[in-house]
């Protein structure tokens, strides 16, 4: 199904409808402050396996990031970080960044790779954050790629729906998405290392 939600003032009933789908193990495609993402509830093993099948990857090899609601939500899934790192993410989030941290034992075993790290996102998008707040735990985030060799990411939710309506349970139309992904920053050593330069400029916050 295609569910229209306005980012300025997300309709609580529509958010509840999406959360209900997630709680039943459903997959959703949803807007962020960068590209549209494919996701599910991180506590639902079967849903995670469905996402992996859709992306053609093994769960233990997957580098999914988690969409969290706020900073306190992040601390549930990562090992303690030093003050410098905390100050930086407090300034940069919500925003177009994926921060990689050392994972703690709350990260589902299915997603614990040998590296024991986790990518965390708090997007500057009300729809995504309202969903995870209502759900009570993060959702997985993996970008929706386009088959076109020139355009890497699909930005039109109606086109996304046409392509994925038979493989996911809901597509959220939150308006046009961006076609630049998040900037990925590795914080596992206590330093800030940009792994992928995307929409966010970490230099603005250091």
C-alpha cells in the first residue's frame, strides 16, 4: 500500500498504521533527510531476513544502519563514547550522517558482524523519527537504489511504489527524496574518519 504522510505534521493515525505493519514483521520504504530507505523492525528476525533476501545479501554480511529517534535512543545500542564524540554527534544530529560505533550486546545477534560495529542514523525527517518513536525501537535502514546507471537513487515515491509494491508491505509517500546519501563517519577509534562523503559535511561540526 502507498501511505501519504506530510513531513511537516505527520498524521498520528498514519504513523500508527505504519508501526502496526512493522510490528507484524512487515517491510516499509520510507523517507529520510537523504534518500528513501527500506527497513523493518530490528527486533524481528524474519523481517530482517526478508530485507536481506530483497537486497541479495546474507544477514551476517549486511551493513545496515539503524534509524533512531534521538541521542538517548542511540545509547541503547552502542558502547560508551567519549565526550568529544558525544559533543560532535549532539551538534550534527538530527542530520544527514551515519555514525559508526562499537556495538553493545543489545544489537540483534543476526546483525552482529565480526566487526561488532553498528551504523546509527537520526535523520532530520519527522516521518522516520515519528515511526521509530512510536515503535519504541529502531528500524533498519538500507538505501533504495535505482536500476538506472545514471541516477543512483529513486527520488519519486510513486515510482518507488510501482517498483516495490509486490515486495514490501507499505511505501510511505513523504514527498520527493534526495539523491545524495548520508555521509558515513567512523567513530570506533574515538577519531572521526569519513568513510563515504555524502550530503552532510562533518567539518561544519568539528
